[in-house]
């Protein structure tokens, strides 16, 4: 009986040795995002034009429950407001405005139907479309999810707005209970198809969890973690927008 | 180096490679089902289009045909068909058992976790508000929580298996042709089974039956008919080239910078690679893996009878029990990672421990079976249920 068990153990150890170790978390900045998660080759042309020519930038965040925070200090702490603050700091000579169109318990299809009205009301240069969570929870047919994304993105492109797709949060406690994979894949495919940036919130939060930047396993009603995470998400999107629209913040030019 | 346990099964002419690869597939499915598990990077789904599910379905079709086909020839359609249906019932019971564990887990999370960051994710608890509907839908196999899609697929495949097996015995080409036709029609007309609360089955039985029937067809003489093709170096070269292509494409999923080097026409043609309907790229990837495996792993490979091969083989021989245990262990592993530590050492420890538990239970099941057959409490007339376990 002993030899097969020892063999199994040895095989397990071999697998372990073959795997890369995890990087030490200590010397990292909190919520630093590696470039490969944030920067791609898809460009934001309308944003570049609006910022360069008109010195104005209107961004609309369309999304569901994970784009807001509850409580009296929720709205200024949620990532849309943090994005606005971060962009204003990075682009002091551009009038940045972030509006939100957040409705809880909405699937991608529900949200896609509101895009035409959003274009008419807000005339955004850029729409950040956060979606996928409820579709995964309700197990919407991935084909229908994809069709809804395509419809929404096409409406926005026709209306002259750039689009960034934002996928689900990384939620380690509920991971076994919701199969996010097919929906995240669809979002990646649609982003590739229309050559629009995908803000891979899932991979980014996963990275923060793996490096120890945040303890996303934490339970309890405490708001501190949620505020910190949203602040980091807001800053990361700001960095993505600046990169994808080739906006050169003046302070960096002056400083270096 | 001679394992007596293995020797008892070789006398039946059973191909130990099947048990070996199904055992390995069971381990991989367990590793893949633990969320956030870095050890799962070592599993095949990250290096190509297909994953352990394909191996599992194919091998199950193969063993089901092997075991029940023999019985059908010796004892007739009714007896073999009845045994197949009994097996389907056992799998149904196992599925309901896993559902109970899932309910326990999600209910625990519902009461213990109130992080405001994840207010939206808590919508997963919606279904607990209507237990009357949800539980009935689960019993009807329409409500299937994450990672619990494989057993319902097996139940359907086995329920429909008796007539297919009958046809395979007498008109094997016709049976395989019908299976391919059903697969093609499924793609053409988007057939699938409905799910609750919306959508369709994650493993579309009308599409995945192709792999199961193909496995059964191989077991009943198809493999010999293919041997000319399988032994051709041209086939091997094509298979290796395709595996390399799939590997390069899969790299672009994890190293985003590489995506720009993939020509657009390739992207437009291969995506999305549909797991629900067993995309033809996935099927081809499995075939390529099988061709390479058959080429390099001969049936009489001495390793198969060594102690090293014995742990996965013994797991593969009790596939239903070990599969269920794997799903349960992956829940437990996730729980341990949430409550104790999600660090890499913990993930590694859990992964190794889980596989050791799977081996230990498989050994225990073998012991039970031997003890029972010795005491004569179970008449030896019925086909070996655990070999048939294959069938799961």
C-alpha cells in the first residue's frame, strides 16, 4: 500500500516544482496594475479628438450594481467619481465630465436598449459599459449576451462615441457559484471584433488579490475596502483612457 | 513492479489506457473546479482548445459500449438496457446529492458574507427566495448550478444509449452517421435543452453525444477500422501541427500582447470556440490528442502495469464516485481557501491532498468490491458495475 501513495506524493511534488512561484507582495505599490492588463493596441479616437480639439471630454458610465456604492458617501467614492477626479488631475486643461447611468439588476440586453437615449441625452465622447455579472448569474444564453453587446457597441459607434467594455468583478467567495468564464470570453471576443479596449476588471482585481494588495476574501459590512478598490479602479481606467487616446498629460512632459 | 490489482482487470481485455486517462481527467476536472487555483495552470485546458471534459466523455462512451455491448450480445437487449437505465438512475441520485452540497455552501455564504463591494454578486442568492421553484427545477435537471453540468449530460446520454448501442452492434457505420447528422443538425438549427431560469444546457447533449457515440463506436470495432489512419505518419504530423496551432492560439488568451500577431481572418473564423455545442475545433483538438496518445502510448505499455500508473487507473475505474467526490472536494477546497488562506502553498497543499483523497477512496472502493465478490453477497452474473462505472 505504501508505494503507490509515495508515488502519488512524488508526482504531486514534481507538479509543484514545475510551477512558477508567486511574486512577493511586500515591495509592490498598493493597487499597481501591470501594463499588460491595462494597455493594448485598440485606440480611442473620439476621445483623442475631443480632448485635443474641444478641450472637453464627456464620459458616460453605463452599468449595474457594481458601478455604485451604497450609503451617503457612496457616490463620491464609487469608481465613476474617482475616474473623473483622476482624469481631471491628469488632464488639467481638459474639461472632464463623467456622468453615470447605473441601474441595478440589468442584463446587457436591458442596458443595450438604453444606449440610443444615452447618446441623445448626454452626447458622450466615451461610454464605459460595465456588464456581464447579472447575465452570468442568470445564465443568459451566451449567444444572446453577445448579440446584446454587439447591438449596444454598434449603436454607440454609430452615434460617434468610443466604447470601453468593463467585465465582472473578481469575487473569490462566490467564484464556485457563478460561471463567469463564458461571459468574460464573449466580452473579450466582442472587444477584439470591434477593436475597442476591454477593461479587464476581473483580471485586475484578481491581480490585486494575488499580490496581496487587497484582501478580497474579507467579510463584513465595512466600507473601507470597497472605497479603496473603487478608487483604484477609477485611477486604472483613467490610465487606460490616457494611454488608448494618446493623451499626454502636460505635467509629465514638464516633469521629465 | 507487478500490481495484482491491475492484473485482475487485464484479464477482461480492458484497455488500461482508458482507465489511466480517465483517472487523469478526473484529477484535472477536480483541479479546474477549484477557483483561483494556480495549480490548475498545469491542466490541459490552458494549452489548447479541448479540456478534460472531452477525454471524460469519450472514455465514458468507450467503456459503456465495451461493458454493456458485451452484455447485450450475451444476454440480450432488455437486460443490458435495464442495466444502462439503472446506471442512469445512480447518476441522477449522485447529481441530487451534489445539489444538496451546493445548497449548503451557497446558504452559508448568504448568511456569512456581507461585503458592500460585492452587493451585485449577492444576486446569486435570488434563487433561494423561491425554493419551491428552484428545487423542483433542479430535480428536473433544468436548474444546474455552476460546475454541475456534466452529470445531467451523462444521464441524458445513458437514457438514450440502449437503442444507440443496439444499432452500433449491427449497423455501426449507420449509428455513427446518425450521430454526426444529429450534431450537424444541432448546429444548423440551434437545438438544445432549456434551462432554468433562462438559457440552455451548458453541455448541449445533442452536440456532445457525438463524442460519446464516437467513443462507443471505437470500442465496438471502430478503433480497428481506423488503425490504418492512426498508424500513418501523415496523420501524426497533421495532429501535431494542429496541437501546436491550438497551443499558440491559447497563448494569446493569457499573454494579451501576442493577440496582435494573430491574423484577423483566423480570429474571425475560429472564435467563439463554443464549449456548449462541442465546437468542431474542440473535437478536432481532442482527436489530435488521441492520435498522438495512441501513437506514443501503446496498449501493452509496461508503465500501465507499474505502481506509478496505478493511482490514476484505480481512480478511472471508479469514475462516478470519484467524479462526485472531486466536485465535493473542490467545494471544500474553495471553502478552505476562503476561510484559511488563499496563498499558493495552500492551493498546492489542497490540490495534492484532494488527489490523495481521491486515490484513497478509489482504493477503498476496490477493496469493498473485492470483499463483496469474495463473500459472494453479490452474484457475479451482472456485469462489473465498477468497470461499467466507466459508464459515468
